[in-house]
C-alpha cells in the first residue's frame, strides 16, 4: 500500500483531493492532511509517507518551501505540486526541487489516475530498495530500523544448497538482495547460501514455510539444508538471530541429505579417529598396502554415511586422517592438501562425493599416486592373476593352487604382489573378500552372516567375523 500525505490549507480542496486518491482502490491510502508546510513536515516524520501532494500557497511554509525541506530530509520522497496558479515560475522552481509533477486546480480525475499509475511502479521499486538497504543495515547492527519503516517482527530461514561452507565468510551484504510480495531474500555467507525473511505480522508462518519448501535448487544440486527461526523474532533480535544461524546450519548439514530444522542445533563434542582404525592405517602406510588403505578410508566414510554424521564432524575427522597420511608422506607427497580439501568440499553434495575426495587426497598426500606402486607397468602375467582373483575371490583359493594354475613359483608370486600391490597375496585376497562382504551387507542387510561369509569365500562364519572386525573396525553384525 502507498501512503499519501496531502498538504492543503483549503479544507474543501483537501477533502476533494483525498477522495480522488482513495478512489484508486486499496493500493493508496491518505494517512494525513496538513494545513501548512510546517505541519506537513511534522506529519511526514510521524507517518513516513510514500508520496506527498502539496498546494503552493499556504501559510507559515508554502509548497515550494515544503518541497525543499522534504528533499533535504527525505531524499527520494516523490512530491506533487497542486495549485490554481499557472505561472511558469512556480513550475520551474518546483521542478528544480525534484518535484515529480505539477497539477492544476481543479484536479482532473483522469489525469490524477494516470499520474498515480505511473508513480505506483516507481514508488514500489524505490520502496523495495529502501527497505532492503534498511534491512541490510539492521542485520549489521543498526538501531534505526523502526524509523526506516521495517516490520516489528520477522520470520526467517537460512537455506544452503549442496555442500558445506569450508572457511570463514563475510557477513550478509546487500548486493544480490531482492524483495517480492513481502518476502526479502539476501545473500548468505557464499554463493551456495541465502537468507529469506518475511513480516511476521502480515505473512502466516505456514505460508512462509511452504514457500521456502517450494524453492528449486540450482542446476546440478540435489540436496538442501533449511534452518528456520524457531519463532518470530523482533527487529531488535534480528541481527543476533541471523548471526547464529550460520554455525547452527553447519552443524545440521549432512552430505547427500535434505534436512529441515526449526530452532537451535546442538553443539557436537569434538571427535577423534578410532584408535583401532588409526593403527590399521599406520600399518598399511608403513607397508604401502594400497588396497588395504583404500578399503580403510572408504570404509570410514561409509560408516559416517550410515550414521548420517554431519559434514562438520565428518570433515574434521577427514582432516585428522589426512594429517595421519601426511606423517608418512615421502618428499613427493601432496603439500597443499588442506587448501585443495577446502576448495573441493564446496562441491561435495553426497557421501559418495566425500568418499571419492577423501581417497583421492589421502592417496596423494601419502604419496601413493592413483595406482599401486608399479601397477600400471605390471607384467601381463600378474595382471591375469589379479583379474582371476577379482572374479573368483569367493572360491577356495590358495597360493599353491594359483601357482599351479599360472605356472609360477611361490617366491615369484609373493614378489609380484609385494612389488605391484604393496601387500601379500593373502592380504590382497582378504581385502577383495571383505570389501565384497561390506557391499553385500549394505545392499542386503537382512542376509544372515553365515550366508554372507559363504558368498565371499569364508566357510567358517566365526573366522569371517574376526577378519571383518580386524579389517573394518566393527563386527559385521554392526554394519
């Protein structure tokens, strides 16, 4: 609604102009009538009108003087001169003071309608810009919000598309802010996040939440994290409430999950890597056991996914794992992994993405490269053995059986696996079997453990359970 102030010393003329303005419908409301310029100034300070009509000749302070005072005190406030005087000098002075139009008495209803239609769009556009500027100032801690005509109470939600924020970001700022139908959208801490606010006294809570839920994510993004204010907050509370949303949303976000939450999110305790897992990784790093390491790293991330561990906790643990890899890194190990990890995290939209990123960086930090040492250059004889094991790992295999089938000595077989896989034949076969068991347990959680063990080459389910726990850190019954 556009609020109108009329300054006119003739009561009949003032009532006539008021009736014409209000005949335009609910979009216009005359909020005050003033008998002279000084009174109009006082009423403008009280009512904050969007448009002023003023007569030229009035006592105490005339229309030209009022226009000048309004220009200084309320820059951008449109003023229209209404007068029975047709002298050009009045029009010239008025236009020099920023008056938007000059109407002659008696005011023509059709002409006034055309003028108001033209001004309506300009006023609303200008009003949105003023409100957004005031709202941004309020979020930065300004105390002048009520004088700027902002709502007394706000509904709010912080939305994040895709992956987590990885490093400190600047506070909310005005570029990119928009206003539509009483909703205000402002940028968040980076390009993947934004804040939406609404007037709690004019927008129903259910309507606000439904609108937020209906928002479409950017292309290529499949998940969102939404954190709503627990209750409407006052203008005085808004800045502090918004500042607290970011850290809470970071604790809420889970890769690959769309999550919606109202109110505070609890602070998680600091976590450390499981000592059993850490010891297994240390051993595998010392032995350069490539496949074992990949199984350990991807298994760790798979645990986090099953637990729906928030990204903030998962990435903290992943940094600890990368630091562990860095301790064993040779001279050619990746040095700037921390920066690369931060840059890549913003694109992580699922735990699959995090698993791939974690293993890629872990192997590079540890200086393992993208293949086991010498794997690309492995002779065809070894590649045939490897393909055979990958296809037939569930069979009752042994070193003598493989040596007999591929016409190779046990010593040569052991040397091939040490050189090209970074582990023993037995460890390589165990890794294949247990990785297959882990996939089977994930895909078919109701399958009996005895059946899982048999499917991957273990005839004794107790032996299978011990081997699985030693490799994965947990018994198969807890996967």
